[in-house]
């Protein structure tokens, strides 16, 4: 009975935005005085359905925010993402190509830079930094999910790129009201904590 109550308390706690917010990996110390010269968005993977490849819901959410910021500030947008799945046919688009297509359809005047070789966050930072350096850019707005941004920021900063973080808020305002959205973030949070440990051992 005691274990049942404990499990119930943990489950209820995982639905409370205030509790989930406390579990988030902390963002690195904020860089002040940055004057962004570009917006960078890292992909969230591709999905394959009915023989078609498309962006995931998380990826579309990131892309919408990034494109809006680039359009608002008059900055170029760098979209970064390769193939998280092996291609099933020749000419299958990378994630960056899918993102660029979406942006050009809605914001045709926006300058879009494609980085389509990356397969993980470290490569997102490494390959994007090369493209940015070729344009003399070393200060950016970096867009991803709040759960993923601590790892992404560390990777970009390790490449000498100063970044401001931007993300769409997913946790409800009512901190102590149970939320399915808060519960859905818990697996992402634990994954990111493990990924941070792995990245510190391998890359950072």
C-alpha cells in the first residue's frame, strides 16, 4: 500500500507545472550585451508517414518561432538538421531542406541558410558555426525546446558562438494545476539530463 501511494504521489507531482519546472536542466549563464546577427534553429527530427517524410510537431513549433523572430528582426535564418533516419530513396530531403521549404512558402523574402549534414546536437553546433563564421557571424538567437536548450547552448558556446536562447513556453501558467502538457515533458527532461552527462563526457 505504501508503494502504491508513493507511486501515486510521484505521478501527481509529474503533472504539476511547478514541479516539472523545477526538474528542468538549468540554462547556462546568460550572455549579456549580445547583438544577434542571425537566428539559428536546430531540428527535432523527421518523421515518415505513408511514404512521405515531414517535420515533427516539435520541429514545426521550433521553426515557427525561429522564422517569426528572424522576420521580426530582419535577420537571416539558419536551419540545421540532417537525416535522423536512413533514407529510403534517392533524393530524400534532409530536415534542413524540409524546414527551408516551409519557411520560403510563408516568408518568401526571408534569407534562409541550410545546414543539412548534422545528425546530433553537437554536429548542429559544429556545422552551423562553420557556416556562420564564413559570414562573419558569431552572435545569434538560438531556438529550440526549453528542455533541449541547455545542451544546445553549451555546444554552440564551445564553438565560440554567443547565443541568446528562445523557446515557446509549453508549461501552463497555473503552477499547481495538474496538466497533461507538464506530464508529457517529463520523459524529455530525463533524456536531456542523461544527454548532458554524455555530452560532457564525450564533447564538452
